[in-house]
């Protein structure tokens, strides 16, 4: 027998964005329902960010202490599970219910624009927020069996360490998993149709590429994967590379070629919500074609990062709870590939900036060889690339270095606040730290002017004045 429930806000999906909306709405006094048929915490907690960073941490420990016995797969799985378990209470049903959220652990299907069905509960709401996320995409490669591959949803729970891991896809997830598994003892081959990490600055990607290759990861770019076949010992992958057709065999095959949004089964047509294969169509306020229904996170068809879903949640809360016309702004959007060294970026790349502003853009690259902390730790391989207009207006920044993800924040703040390089140059940063590269790079921008003939002439003139 179906029961009816009315509320102010109904959220579909208990990933990062959905949890934040539900918790925020409830704490602001709105009657809130959260619907989640799967694991609380969504992909990030259970099969994405958290387990991958735990695996990377173990891999780094193994790399730095090569004399210790190799981690067993049992130890690896235990470490990942313990990490998830420590974070899980923050995303739990109990915590949300403690905040006043009514949680329904069922699949949601819209029956109309104002009503949906979740199991035996029919929910009517003033506002709906669709945060149903995405899942690993599987490419249409001849012979590929989705049941016999690894994705981010399955690789962390396998029972054995791969003898030879073949990775199809050279984006952030594929490259992170390649380095982690190589450091944990696997032979690794990465197959990429174009170039690895294609959204990042090429000079900085080259540092990551050289590092992985030096550690034994085989990287094949501009590869066409033609077919897959299964053997008793693993998988054979047929490829075309450098004009030659050949095959390679691996014990395990990881597919990492992007994400597919979870729109199936939501009844979006019944609700009159416009969507396509990329996701639900939204305006800048994250409203769908039904203005009282919002879409956030991966399913909204924009950048697919956990921190974007959290950012979306704030936009939606301001629109619903405070009736403010808050809009998304990705001008200071950061992302990080958590290899060692890390590769971090925020704002525009040099190519994007020149397409928008023409020749009035510079993109100098600065080496960590001038950073004393990097020299002391023998980690001078890093680079920082600035993107700014001739007047010093900051448009973007990329960093490849240990802890680059921790350093990129200052540049995101600078872009968000529309600061200039002189503002970063005036920072007082602790010595010695890797972050000094930011101040150095900003200061270098002004050296040609500061120490030029005109300035020297002015200084000579000022010296003729009486002393203060």
C-alpha cells in the first residue's frame, strides 16, 4: 500500500551534492526527504575519491620503502575499507536523520513534475533536486564483455594484485591507477586514443609522463583499440599503434574512459525534464526545464568532480532557501590528478586564454629548481605555468609538483577575487616551502619593468632628493 509524504525539498541521490543539499535544507528548517537506493556517500566515498586516495597512499608507502615486504591484496583491501569506514559516518543515514532529514532507501521515479514514487512512498515536494550521479562508461569495443572488466567500481575489491594491468584510458583515473598499481608490483600498460591527461598543459603533463615511464609504466598514445578477446590467463587487446597492428596480453583490464550519467529509470520524461546523453539540461542557476526541479553534480552535464557537486549544492540552497538567483561560475574551477608528483590546474589554460583574449596573454613556465625546499628534498622536477593578461590579471595556473593540489588554492582565490599578480607577489610565505614558487612566479612577471631602464632612471632621480 502506497503512503503519501509531502515536503519542501526532495533530493534524489546521497552522493556529495545530494547529501549537502539535504543537510543544509534540513538545518535551515525545510522539511526534507532524501532518496538513495544504493550506498550512502555515493561514488566518491565508496568507489571513487576515497578508495583511490587510500590506494595511492599505500602505493607511495611501498615506493618509498622498497625494502619492506609487498602489501598483500588482503592488506590493501583492509586499508581501503578502514579508510571508507572512518569517513562513512559523516555521510550516513543516521547523521542525516539526526539533522531531521527523512531518508528513503529506494529507487526514485518521477510520475509527474510534482510527484515521484520511491518504493511504496509517493512524495510530493515544492522543490526537487536530482543528484543521481554517474557511473563508469564502457566503450563499444568489439569483444569487450562488461562483466569481465575492471572499472573504478570494482578495482578496489579484487582479490589479487594484477600481474599485468592493462588500462584503456589515459585520463586522471587511469593514470592514477596506473602509477599506484605499478608501485604495488604490477606490470602496467596504458592505452590512450589521443594523449594522456589531454585537458592539462602539455609541458606539465610531460613531467608526469616521464615520471611514470621511469617507474616502469608503459604508456602508448594515439592508440586505436580494435578488439578484446578473453584467454584462460587473462585478456588479449588488439591495437593499432604507430601504423602497426599488434596485440598485448594482460591479466586484468581496467576501463577508464569517462563517465555516463544515471538518467535511466528516473522518469524524467514524465516530469517534463529535458535531458540528453550528457545529462540533464540546466540553466546557470541549475534549474531544469521545470524551474522548481534542480539538477546538480555529474548528472547536470558539467564538470564531473566531487567538489563541483558540493559547489552546486551551495548554489541550490541559496536559490531554494534564500530565494537568491545564485549562478554557477567555473572561472576558478580547480582539478587535481593525484599522481606523484601531483598535477593541479585552475582557471584557463594558455590555449583557452588566447582563444578568448588573443595575444594579450602570456604563459611563462617556472621551475622548482629555484625553490630551496624542492632542492633540499631532491624534488626539483616540478613546474608552475602562469596564464595572465599583460596587465597582470590572473587567468589560470597549473602546477606539477609534490603537493600541487595544496598549492593551487591560492591561485583559485586570486582568480575568483579578480586579483593581479602583484597581489600574489606581495604575499609573505613561510620559508622554506614548495609554495614559494607562487610568489617567485608572480614576482618574476614584474622584473623586466622593475629593473628596466625607466625604473633605474627614476631611482637615480629620487636619490638626488634630500634624505627623509
